[in-house]
């Protein structure tokens, strides 16, 4: 399977715990995006990387959230001191940027986080 | 900031019939991209069709076509000969010319009935 993969698919955690999600993009893609999707809503942008550089972070990404892409390959998204409001689907996407904006983002199946 | 509005939370259509999903957006940009993404239940989101704002011709992909009205900032999706596999959540999305992120609408649930 050469698509975008995310791990785990589901995570249930107690409020106050830390969680970490992983995303493996399509191997030749240099851009990687994180989105959050709550029930019945469209995905909202959180952050994106070009190679290993984190180029933009949304105001949705509070200080409790941190994302890394250390070698420009896979990425991790960590949420510290989880709150019930963090319950959502976290989507990862990747694309290949060229001379013009790459217009197709490929999405993973997401990690569904439930904070109890 | 760009916004995308999908005013139809749910739609249904009989198999083999045609359905149109609506989308409007707001931007001050002149060049940009518009997309329709499909998210089947419990499956990953996939691109259905894309439109570049500088192209006047409406995009088509097999049974899927768009009606792009730049002045009206409208971007509707027409699905012809609807199939049961078209049942999904459909998202309209916007991206600037320099492509740093997608801005999504709230989505329209489409149910195709046999």
C-alpha cells in the first residue's frame, strides 16, 4: 500500500493524558498536512510541513499541540494534557509541491481520538 | 481569509438520476483552486474533481462535472447516473494559488437510494 497511513486508527484516552499520533505520507511527497475534523464538520487545517520545516500553524494549534517531521518523512502529532474538546478525527494528508502548487492532497484514514 | 459554504447538509437521489450539490466561497484572490472531495463512511477522503480559477471551462471527470461561476463565487457539483457507491459525505474545498492548505466547507451528506 503506497497511500498515506496513520497510526493508530482509534485512540481512547483519559483527560489529562498525553497522546501521540503518527503519519506516514506517500514516500515521494514533500508536503505533509494535519487537519482536525469534528463530527458533522469539514476538516480544519492545523499545520503543514515542507520537508522537515514546519511552515504554518493554525491558531487552532494551542500550546498543548506539537507536530514534528524530523527527517522530512513521517510526522508525529502530540497532544499534551488532553481535554474532552480534543475529541475529533485527526487527518493527515500529503502532496508533492512542484513549480506550481500541487493541487491534489492525498489523505489518510485518520486517527479518531476520544477523550473520556 | 477564505470561507467555503455548503448550504445543503443532506441530499438524497435515486439510483441512475442526477443530483447537484451546491457550494459558495468567499475570497479576494484572483487565482485559486477549487475541489470536491468525497469521504465515504469510515473511509479516507478522495479527490473527485478540481477546477483552476483561471480556466473558464468547467471541469469534468466521467459522471462528475462542475458549474464554476467565478463572478458569483459559486462552484456546484453535478453527479450524473448516480450509483450506490456515490453515497458519501462531499466536501467543497478552496486552496490559494500557492497551495499551502485546503479550506473546507461543512459538507453535504449524499444518499443514493435503490
